[in-house]
C-alpha cells in the first residue's frame, strides 16, 4: 500500500478511482473499464508532473522522509557485491544506525559507510531511526582508517535526521566522535564520494559526508538542524517548521547554488520511492563517474583538494 503525503491528495484520489475500476473489471468481465482507466492514468501522470515540478522546501522535506524511500540497505544490495559489514568500535559497542564495511563496486574494492533508518517498526528501533551514537562514528573511523591503509576508495551514503542526542551518547563523547570522524574524512589519501540519499542532518551527516565529491538526490535535504529544531529555537514553536525549512535553504537546488554540493542526482517524477531501482542505478552511475575522475589523482592531492573544497565554502558568496 502506497503512503501518500498530504500534498499528494489529488494523486491519491485519482489512483483510488483507478483501483476501484480495476476491481470492478475483475469482478465482472463484461464491464470494460480500460478506456476510463487509461484516461485516469494520464491525469495521474499530469498531476504528478505538476505537483513535483513546484515542491517547496517543506514538501521536499516530507519526500526525503517518506517511509518507502529507498534506504542504505537498498543501495547496498543493488550497488555492491561481496558486501561484508563490520561491527563494533572496539571501545564500547556496536551501533546499528551506521552500517559500514568492505565491498566491491562494479568490480572495484571499496569501503562503504552509511546510515540506515529501517523500514518497519522493528528495524527502525534496531537502527535507532538512523540516528547514530558515538560508537557508530568510531566504527566509521575504524573503517576509514582501514580504507586509507589499503588504498580503498570510500563511498558514503547519508540519511539521518542527526546524531542521537541522548544522555548516554553525550556521556560517551558524541561531539568528540563526530569531530574525529570529520577529521578522518579530511585526512584520507584515497578518493571519497558522498551522496545524501534522504536527510542530511547536522554534524551527524557531515561526519561521514566530507568527501572529494558530494552529491544529493533531487528531493533530499541537507541542513545544520532539522526544520522543527530550527523553529523551536527561533520561535519556540515547532509548528512553524514549514517556514523554517524555506528560510534555511535546505534543498538540493539551494545547496548547489551555494557551492556546498557538486551536483544533483535527478529523481523520477513522484520521488525516489516510486521508482527505487531507477534512482539507485543513476546514483551508481554518478558514483562510478566520480571515482573514475578521482582515482588517477595522488593521495596527497586528494587530501589537499578535499580540505580546500570545504575551506572555500561560503567565501565566494
């Protein structure tokens, strides 16, 4: 069953009529509804194009959070072979919000790191809704250190509302773990390609997104804080999240214009959740192109270029 967002009501109504007509045709073969179904399907396509061509920042936030949007596990299964996840930070525990390990990407050995939100109640609880604790970032550091030692490119897929703000996480050094993970990204002498596939929330995202190339899916968001959090701070009213989202410049188009990301990966009309195989395939092509460009560059130059890339953000505005 498809989950419709609130602004998709015209689409929902039309598709409900299509399902009703198909049911009528199944129950009584003498009734031909094919022409009416075809007409309604054309109207659905038109409505989809119209709605998705003018999404505002808050609507894009809703699309980025869609429960049926493909997550890290979907990308890992489709893009990588021989994926071997590694567990634990060798200091405290395993954190399932960050998935990390070694794999092959189109035959090339790589290190893969990403946040996993889960797709049902059980898996969301297991993965803490994609909000990593310190041990998750320390695990990411461990995998990046291994990649650097053995000359493996690093691919990261970002999808988190932010690092987990719980008391235990803070006691175990959440801020320090995020800072060290970001530092590790900046120090790598191997190519690093990062893609924001859903939400890119605050330091929880940047900790594994400080790459030589940073991409975003068309309807993904990337921000220093969630719209709800910003509204709570600015106006002490989280219901003004829509207003905050607009002012924060969190969409892929905004961030490309600001020079924070390198390119936008287009999504099918209706969002990645309506054609996950297609958008995952396009993401893989973009990653492959980036790796082909970065692989001939020396390790020292890769590190220098990466650091300069982030130092330059905001300087030419």
